[in-house]
């Protein structure tokens, strides 16, 4: 019986060793198949994506724009905007920098000539995000003046809830960026390869899959160039009070918790020898009328009334931040000055800047030697 048991154990051991060896051989064979088949496929995908810079990291995209200033670049996901722009601002080393949400995207370098300017907009939608990108930017660049595009709704709790996670910037993840960019390119080319075929035949100034596909993105000064199709569609659908109400959140008061990051930013600016200037850009007149006069909306416009109050101006002035508020500007009156109810068109931005530069206090705040802007006619 002992002999039979030993024989059975030996047979089981042999079977187990044989099965384990077979499994190892199977895994090796499958892996080799993946290598043999997958490597050429990967090489093919990379070779197809290369002409469109689909594997370029934010730093590499920034380097392309240094070499070719005429290019327009749109990162694959807006959460990577800061990674791209930080590399650019470190190279530009501007005297004047602007921070803000997409509303500030129209500030152009030639508006501040002869001084070097870079637009860091599209990197901070909430006050704590603005503080974060200000701190990161002023580590790698040393501007003399910073313009903060401060809107009343940045101090609304609902705005904070809407944009804290979706607009949180992603830093120091180049591999993730490259993989997301490659994935975006593959999905786009499967859906519609025509823009990429056209680009391959005649490369344009647009760089990267998103920029090629959408024909828009960031210019070399950091400002945003919208495509003609984007502008036409938005002007045809979103120049309404309803769009304004759905875009900006209602809130009953400014949140002290959302004011705190601006106070921290002001303290940091003093430490780093940076002068701060705040601007609220124009808003479509029909939207402002809702805030000012719509009785049904009135209680929900508390954050707006708080921001427009003398107390808020005194608070900002105490931080060393003069506020230039264009929320009731004549620019508001002409829909042609807007892409939609909250974003200025190129024409509207030129007019807003002309209004700012016509103000001696703004010129003195930004630079007493800055020339006056070209005059732009205002709508009555």
C-alpha cells in the first residue's frame, strides 16, 4: 500500500510539473505572438500618428511653438493647458501676464506692446485654481505685472462646485498625455479622416490632432484663436439671455471661502514683487439686464450685487488690487462684440482693451509708459 501511495504521489508530481511547464510554454507562445503581431502594428500606428504630432508631450508642443511661432496648438484635454502654457511662459519670460478662465482668452501681446506679454488664461476657472497657476507660473517666470480677469461668479459656491474637478489642471504626466493624444487621434481619424488627409497633403499652422481637427487653439502669445465655424455656430445659437443664465450660476452671496485664495495670491504677489490689476470683462447686455432688473432672478443674483458693491472694491483695494470693471461697458450693447453671451469676439476684445487703455488709472496701473490703444468706436 505504501508503495502504491508513493507511486501515485510521484505521478501527481510529474503531472503537476508537466502541467506547469505546459502553461509556461503556452504563456510564452502567446506573448511571442503578441510581440510578433503587436510590434509591427504599434510601429504602424506611431508612424501614422507622427506627422500630426499625436505623441508629442505638452513640453514638446511648447518647443514646437518656440521654433514656429505662427503655429496654433490645442492640447488634447483642457486639463493639460497649464502643462503646455507653463513651458511656454518659462521660455517667453514676459513682463505682463494675464490669468483667468476662457473669458480672458482674447488678450493679445500686441495690446501691450512694446512690453512682452503672455496670456495664461484657460488654466484657472476657480479662485483656488487661479492661486495655484499663479504660484506655479511665478516660479518659472518673473512678470512685473499680473492681470487677473476676475468675474463675479468666481466667488459663487455653485461655480466652485461646477468646475473644481472638471477644470483641475494635470501636471507632470507626459506619458498619460501622449497616450490620451494618441487615443484621441485614432478615434478622430476613424470617425473622419478628411482633415488629416488634407493636413498630410498640405500641413497648416495647426499642430496636434485637436488643433488640426478643430482648427483652433493657443497662439504663441497664449491667446485663444477660435475657428470660424465655432464662432458662427455660437453667434447663431448662444447670444441670448437664456444662454447667459444657463452658463453662469445663481448664488445668493459672494463666498468668503472663495475670497481667501485671492487674499493668499495678493500676499504671494507682494512677496515676489508683482503688481496686481483686476479686470472684469464685458458681458452681453441682455444677460446683465437679467442680473440688474429681472425680479424673478433677483434673489439669485446676490453674488453679482456683492461683487459690484463698494465693499468689494474696498476689499480688493486693501489687497493692492485695483479693479477695472467693464460689466456695464458700452461694449455690451453690440452682439457682434461677442461669440456667445459671455465670450468676447476679437472685435469686442479690441474695443474692451481700447476702453481700458483710455483710462489713465489702468495705464498707470499696468504701465505709465504704455501707449494708448487704437481708438475703437463704441455702440451707443
